[in-house]
């Protein structure tokens, strides 16, 4: 049983053949999925994914969860103050399937132009702080997007002192960086990056981290695996990410799959039989 802890199932690339992708996912051992959101506009679609998952299941349906948030790469779609207020309201009346705030975080790849830099970074930090506050108020974990920003993000998380922590999704970075998040109670999201032979640092890191701090994810339809570049990534690919993780670790595949499943439930406070 695998849990895809980060799949953008609401994106058009997956929605155009949703039933097929779900069937494939189930055939590859995916038993549960968490769909984070990127903008307020997407929230209804993310919540709506649930219907798809139910309708297309002939036998056992996939367990479905979602998160509401404002992604740092979609700044042009956000009205920061209004959207944060709307997020607060939406979280107040959330269903039990809404298990996190996210996807939020920092991405400083695009903040390189000297003039734009300050405003992009400042806006991203403000949006992040707003969402960390809401996570605290609503007692939810956060799903964090972290690109070229580990020092700043760690500083923000230390200040925020979240009771439920969350996950650093699609982690790439060093062992020391990962351990700094783990010390704050965060999980590390392991995705397609580890299938790239040249991603040596991340592969070595994931091999050494405590198994009890790892989650599996695809980030589909983005982040295609090695050998699948240029194609739509799908939740079924989690099986390959899992195999790659098994190759990097010394524990048995059974132990890895069971531990990661339990980690995901613990991270998102999901109660399941
Ligand atoms: Zn994502």
C-alpha cells in the first residue's frame, strides 16, 4: 500500500484522463492520495477530486485527502490579504478530508532579477507567514515547497513553532539541511528526484535519513522520473519512486512501505483502520 502524499490531481494534464490515471495508480499499489492546491481559484477543483475518486472506483475506492493553500510560484494569481482571509474561512468549515495547509513555501529560482528580487521574496515570505499562522490557528500541518531557500525557510519555521509541523515536499538538498527540518518535527517528501543518477546529493541524503521521517510522493503531473522526461508524470509512478528508495535503503521493502504509510498518517493526523 502506497500513499502518494503530493499529487496535483486537479491539474488539467491528469484530469483529461482522470479515471485511467486512477485505475493505473491503484494497479500500482496506490491506496491513498493527498492533493495540495496552488491557488484560491483551484480550491473547488481540489475538493472536487474526491467525487472523481469515488465515481471511478468499482471496488475499493482510493482514500483521498486534500490541502488548501497558496503556492509561492503562482503569485500573479493571488490577492494576498483577501486570499489569506478566504483561506481562514475555508479552513474553519473544512471537511475531515482537508488535512493540511498547502502548498505554500518559498521558491527563489525566479527571484534572481535584482529589481524584482526584493518584492518577490518579500511577498513570498509574507504569504508564507500568513499560512503558517493559519496552520497554527487551525492545528494543521503544512505542505512546504522549498527551492533555493532552505536557510530562510528554516529561519521562518523556527520562528513559527508549528505544533503539527508538516512536510518539506519534493526535497532536494543535503543531509544537514534535511536533518534541520526533521529536528523541527518535519517529514521529508521523497519523489522522482531520487531516480536521477546525477542527483547524487539527494540520493545519498535520502539513503541516510531516519526512515520514520520520510514520505513518498510523485508531484504529478510535474517532476517526471528519470527516463520519462517530457512526459506527463502520473500517480502510478510512485511505484518506481518506491523501488528506487528501496534500492537506496538497507531496510526490507515491506518495512519501508509500512513505515512510510504510517508516517503519512502521522504527519497528516489521519485516522484509518
Ligand atoms: Zn506541488
